[in-house]
């Protein structure tokens, strides 16, 4: 518990990477907010797929939606919006107390729209309007077609969780899209206070190079990439452009560490939590990692704004034959395909449940 306070005191928000109806109905999410200082949460299709498969908590709601003629994606979004609006209401006091800095939940558009700019934008606007909550982010993946959506959604006043980021370059491209949306709002006399976060995935880097690098580099790549991205983030915030939009009433697009559950069973379960303690960031973690942090967590130090030893470490990976830029593209492409697979699995789960419950 001391560690959680230390992270908050240094300026890092702690979010939960999970949402289930059981977490809501049992009071567990409320307890996490009160006891573990959880100040937001993220969701994705895989999380909902597991929630539906592993419990009967949604059965009554599915029956009701079936009677109203809902199926497939339409049925899913009814269930997801029900969960996430309840969660948003639990976090609303935090959102109000922090003037919108914290207390957020996230809902992802259909990954099938990842390469459809117009479709993604329309879905983002529609989902945010349906939720009717100021503290709900719409998650948009940064594919080539997703970048224009970020700008247009921000210009339209839709808060965005930019997801599927794996590198400094991908982060910078997403941030520039966010800034263009804000600058357009300022130029047209609109309120520039539209929130966004940029989610960079960490652990998948280390999974990708397992067995391909010397032992002394094991589990160091994801952290080095995070440090390099954090340096770019802090540099961008200090830039004249950012200072100008902040002075006009905008707020920084915060950096979020995603995929922070340790995948290597021989490594610390808090590997990425300890290494990525940093001001002006969010760390969203699985439920098991959250509980581990409360039980035996400790902070090793604050991530330096200049990125620390990241370039030295990344040079070592390059010498070991790892092409960082190519791997970043590969991970993003694989991530996009993984999102689609998860979505199809979720739709199959809903179809199976629906057939059973009819």
C-alpha cells in the first residue's frame, strides 16, 4: 500500500486493465478504488470475451437484449456500455475532483474498422454519444487509417485513447494527430480542453525477442522502448507548440503504459511496474499485478525525463541483430490482427451464448 501512495505522490495514475459485471456487482471495483487508489480502467474485446465465457453474470441481460432483437455487435455494445457507464459513474468523483485529468474508462471501437477511416470516426462519435459520460474514452488503434480519425475525433470533441502504439515514432505520429485536432479547435474558437491518452504496449517487445538475444538483455527491450518514448513525451510537452496550446486552455495528452503484466514466469511479477514509475503517466495493469503491487510492491526510482540508458540498451539490441524499427511495425501489424481475432472470438462467444439462452 505504501508503494501505491509513492506512485501517486510522484504523479502516476494507477488504472485497472479489466472490467467484468462480477467486479461491479460484488463491489470489488469499488474496493479497488477505495483501498488501492485505482483511478481509472481500460477494457478490450479479450477482456469482455473472458468475462462472458467464464461467468453467467451476463445471461439475464443477454436474454433481455435478445427479446429486443439485438444480436452480434449491437448486443455486445449494449452489454459493454452497461458495464462501462457503471464503472464511469464509480470513477466520476475522481474525474470531477481532478478536473478531468483522471477517473476515466475506455471502450474500443470494432477492430474490424481499423482500416476504415470514415467508419471508425462515425463509430467513435456514436459510441461516445450513447455512453453519455464525460469520462469515457473511445479507443482507436493507430493504423495508417486510424491516424486521421484521431485528429477528426479530437476536433469533434470526442476524448480518445490512442491504442496499439509500440514505438517512439508511432507515439509521436499519434501525438501530432492529437495536436492538429486541438489546434483546429483553437483556430475555430472551440474549447481546446479535449482529453486524450496515448497507450504504448510494453511486454510484447520482450516476448517477441525471447530466445533471440543474449541472456543479459532478457526482459530489457520493452523498458528501453518505454524510456525512449517517455523522453519524446517529455520533450514534446516542453516544446513551444505544446506550451502555446496549453496556454490556450488545452491539456497534455498523457502517456499510458499498457501490457504491463509480466509474461516471463522467471521474472518479477512487478517488472514493468517498478521500472516505469514516472510522473505525468498512467500505468494500467491486470488484476493480478494490481494485487501483487499492493502486497509486495516497491519503487526503484523515478524514470528520468531524458530517458536514462535507453539508447545504450537499444544499441546493444541492435548489435544482437534486432531491427527495432522493423519489429515495431511487425508488432503493430500483429497487434491489429490480434485485435481482429479477439473480436471474432467475442462475436462467436456472443452467438453461442445467445443460441443457448434463446
